[in-house]
């Protein structure tokens, strides 16, 4: 089925080697790119987490004020 001559095997090997070298050459410049994208994503995520923590503290404060207001309303209501 694969009855290649030695010359054909050499050509197949050279094509494989050429494809490998072209692939390595094309990927070699992208190391900086993915590192930069990773760092940008990390900074963005940290900023979002900090913003969420600040918002969460505000939400907790609002909830506690709302609960205190409801308790105060219930104390003032003579029907309860």
C-alpha cells in the first residue's frame, strides 16, 4: 500500500521538516502576544473583582439599613 521509493520517502521527510520549520517560525513571535493578553486579562479580572467587592460592601450596608428600617417600622406599628 505504501510502496514508496527511497527518493519519495526523502521528499516526504523534507516536506514534513519544512512544514515543521514553517510552523515553528509562525508561532515563535506569538509568545509575547499571549503573555500580553494573559496579563491584560489578569489585570481586568482583578479590577472587576475589586469593583465587585466594593459593590458587595455597599449592598450589605443597604441590606442592613433596610432591615433596621423594617424593624423600626414594626416597633412603631401598634397593630403588630
